[in-house]
């Protein structure tokens, strides 16, 4: 039982693991439509307060230290909010915080960072369509992520082509070129 793991981590004063477990429980609760606030239940603080405390701890800790996994919070939140069509304001806030964290982290390409770049590109191209007054800024975010994946495809097509095709399809869609968009959506599916 996941709740038992959360309770035990708190009871044994494993706060790093407790925050991580409760964070994942909160995502599961949100995705199932529950209004329960796991942070309130286990830590007597609101979700946002707890997440910001964890993120602050990751900045104050050694960059390579054990608290670096708190840097996943913005990634997780922007991913869930984007995929669940959450409020754009919150997606933007988590995107910006994730950018700040990414600039201070190591350059190792862990799968979560690669997937984070994909989500950033999707957010950028999606917001370029939605916010015409900010189109140039968001399109640049998308184009920067496309450039990253184009470089990575050269060294490992098998790992990165499907993600590149998806971003290219989104860019074609943004540009109004539906024929190329559909072609690249198909390529993304076939290469996945």
C-alpha cells in the first residue's frame, strides 16, 4: 500500500523519500480526480508549499547530492498539467522554474531530462499557437528543442527520431502545413 510507504518514511524520519513518495501519491490522486491533498494529509502543509520547500532544498544542497531528485517536481507538474490540459498559467510557472533548475543541473542526459526537453518543445509550440502576442518567444522554445533532437538523432536515431518527428509535426501544424504535419505524426508513430 503506497500510503503505508508514505507513513513509514515519515515515521522513520526519511524526509527526502517521504517528500518524493507523497509527491507521487499526489499525482496519482490528481489523475484519478480525487480532491485529497496528500501534502496536507502527511505534512500538514499545502501541496504548493511543500513542493517549493523541496525545490528550495535542492538549490541549497550539493548539486550532486541526494536531494537532486526534488528537481523532478517542476518536470512532473508541467507534464501532468500539460497532458491533462491544466491551467496555462501554472504550466508557464512550472516551465520557468524547470528552466531555472535545468541551468543549474549537470549535463548528463537522463531519460527524464530528455523527456523534459520533449515536453518543453510541445509546450512551446502549443503556446505559440495559443498566444499570438508571445508566439515568437514560445516558437523559439520549440525550435530550440527541435535543434537538440536533430543533433541527438545523428548519434542515436533509434532513441530520438520519434521525438524529433513529433516536434516537427507540431511545428508544421503551427505553420499551417497540415500535409507535412500529418506525415510527421505518422513518422513519429512508426519510429516509436
